[in-house]
């Protein structure tokens, strides 16, 4: 087990994602650490908040030592917002949700036809301006379904109607698209390594495409889902005339449907698609942290079927199990069988409801309750 616990002390690595709506990944690590040390004072605990490319990815990178950079960009509705990316040693971590995420919409407001990824393109441009040679582009949690057209426009592409005027923003506006011109794309894109980090492997359109699967989560009615699917298919057809067969190939590729099709736009820019948690574990320095630990605590707000398909806890557990480490998980809600958890490499699971049966209270008081859960972990495994 390498150098873990060579002196007989137990060393714990807390590598958990956020509890969405209750605790950030950084707060989860803080609460777990506090609870563990209440039972085992002086316990060696290393915190490595993780993310899978969705919202919280920049925060995880900053917690791992990246520099936070802020820039003013367009939000999904065109209003200006302050968004952040992370930078270290020529590698930038850019999170599309920072600019174009659902959290950028006013409470209760959805704009499935008109929300745009333009601000995400501005974030990428800011990373280029900062000298990034590698850009990890985490996509997820989007408010948008525009196939990445807004992002591409911010980077120099033009999407024109029959009169040669720019089409309206958002996926709905793509129905008016007559011609695409990629000749003005920022030339720096050809010399940067762009990694598309996502836990979504859907194609752009069709029954498993971005509009059909994720459109309803962004407020799209069945009629609007059909409109968006037709608009994205039209976008791919027009881009095929501009960029050749690769545009059609990218539309069918895994990851093209990520974040309302922004994955498609990224693939057109030459991005390499990788599962988000794999990329982030590399970027955050998980492997050396794992070498220093013999118990790993992971988790997220809800451990369910989605967890097993590329979410952060599954990626952490797989890597830790391969290294022979004990893995336990914390969560707000548990919806997986013991068999499924064992198959994922998780030895034990500690939901908040194991110490507080009231779900509403678990959500409202997640921090203190998580500390009590961590106390239980310490008694079970570390006492």
C-alpha cells in the first residue's frame, strides 16, 4: 500500500462532490473532517474536493491549488455576469455552468429556446488570453440547448440567416440558419489542447439527444423539445456544408449532446472527449493523494443510478479500490442497493438519514448532520 499508514496511523482522504443545494464539495470536506477529528483528535485528514465537470468544477480546482480568475461575460440570457475559471501552470479549468448554467437564470425562469452559450465562449477566450496551453472544459448544469453555437460565435464563428444577418441567440434561433462561417475562429484554438470533460455521452439529436433527454429539465415543453431537436439537426447539416463530413460525425459522437449540445461545438473545435471525473482526478492530483491515504471517503448529495454512470463518487471509488484502499461514501439520499455499491467499490455508505430520519431537516441542516455522520464513520473505522 505504498507509503500509506506506514507508521501505524490511519490517514483519511476526503474526496467527495457537492451535496447539490445544501453543501459545496469544499464544505462537505470541512464537515467530514470536523466530525472525524471530534472522535479521533489529531487524525491525519487530507481534503480533495472533487467534481465531474459540472457545476462546482472550478471551485474544486481552486481548492486543489489553482488560481481563481474572474471575468465579465454574457449570461445565458445575454445579461453580464461575473464568471470564474481556474489556472495553474498553463492548464485552465473552464466550467461552462459558470457562464451558461441554470444557476445563472432568475429563480423559476427558464428559457429553453433563447438561452445561449455565448458567455462560455467568452470564458474560453479569457483562458486563451491568460496563456492556457491546455483547457479542461467541464460541461454540465447548462441552461442552454444551442449546440454550442453561441460559444462558437464568441470565438469568431458566424451563423447567418438568408439575409446575411446573425441568427437570434439560442437553439430556437437556429431554425433561421442559412449559412455558417468558421473561418474567423480564434487561431489560438489550433495550438491548444482542449479536453471536453463530461459525464454525459449522449449524441446531439434523436431520442437520446440533448433536447429529448435534457430539454425538459430546462423547462422545454414537448413541442419545444421537438423544435430544438429539429434546430440542432439543421445546425449540424449547415455545418456539414461548411466543415465537411466531420461535422456530421461529431453530431453522432459520444458527448456531442452534453450540456445542451455544447459538446458538439467543442468537438468541432478539436476537443478530445473524456469522462469528466477521470479528467478532474488527473488535474486535481488524486493519484498522489491516494498514495498517502488508506481510507477514502467519497460521496455526493444523492447516490443513485446516475452515480454509477460516470459521476464523481464512482470514479473516486474505482480508482481507490484499484489501489487497495477502503472506500466509504456519505450522501444525503441513498437509492442504491448494497450489491450495487459493492460493485462500485464502496464498502459502506452513510446517508444523512441514518442519523436524522427527517429528509427536510437533512437538507436544511446538512452540515451539522454530516458532522454527526462522520463521527459514526470514525467510530466504525478509525476508533
